[in-house]
């Protein structure tokens, strides 16, 4: 299975939505035997990514705080699923669909608008692209949902963590394909792994800034 932006093949439209870059974060998917949980939240760094001791507990604490915060946000119109682990093999598991389950009011709150035709859907992966406009900042963001966790891909390949969320427990991994052109942050929810891939259009791209923008958009959808 082709994985999105660190997880699958992502098409991100650049410029005036006319040129598209396809960063290939490709990897073989397992045979469905793994649950797809986001092991970083439990402190498991099986892929060899460098993490200081004590970070796992701090991350777990942030998850619990974010879960409480996101529950309050959903009461006020948030659309993302509750944070936590997921198991695609459980009966009734339903992958979150960012293309169908995010209303226009939520898109406006996050300062993003749909890009018509930029949508991809398979049984285990859904993603769609949006234009982001906030003040003088303009970019393109792809929001994806996958039923395979990072433990089976980025961590298994030994990719290092390059960004951890400031407000919610997102994490970004080193991606040799995207370099400085974009950043993909991953967030584990009860309905799959959500990935926001942000590409800045208004000035020279900075990896950290793009990671922050991707996180900001997810925060505004919670």
C-alpha cells in the first residue's frame, strides 16, 4: 500500500494549484495483522528514532491533557475523532474521512478551503487537499486518514523524529523525499492515524514553520 506523506503517496498542489509535487513516502504495508496503534504515545520507539529518556511519559501526559481538551472542543463544534489508539481489526472500526466529515464551518475556522478534484479514497486510506490562507501566509495542506500506524512504517524504518507538537501530540518524522518542501505531522485518533501535510507557498519553505502550520490546522479542527 502506498502510504501518505510519510504514510502514503500524497499529491500536494503547488503554486496556483496547477503544478503538483508527489512526495513518495512509500513503504510496504503489513498483512493486516498489526493493530495500527501509535506506539509513540506509549513510549515505544521500535524504529530506533532518537528520543530522550522521559519524553515518553511527557508525551503520554500531553495525550491525556489533549484528550480532555479535544472533548471540550468537540462540544463546541470540533470535528476530529477523540485522540487515542486504534485497532483496525476491531468489529465496527470506521476510518475517519476528512473529505466528508469536515463541514464548511470547520474549514473556515481553520482558514482552509477545498481544492476540487484533489481527493483520493481507498479502503485503508483517505486524503484530500485544501488551500490555506491566513493573513499573508498561503499554503496547501493535505489532510489524510490511514488505518496503519507509524510503528509499522516510519519507526520500523528507523526514521528520526524531527518535530513534536506544542499544543497537541502530533509528531513528524524525517522524510528523505520531501526535504524542505513540506512537513507531515501525524496524530493518532480512535478512528485512525490523521496526517496533515503542509506546503508553504508564500516564501522560502522552512521545515519547522511548515510543521507548526500543519499542527495549527489540526488544532483548529479539534
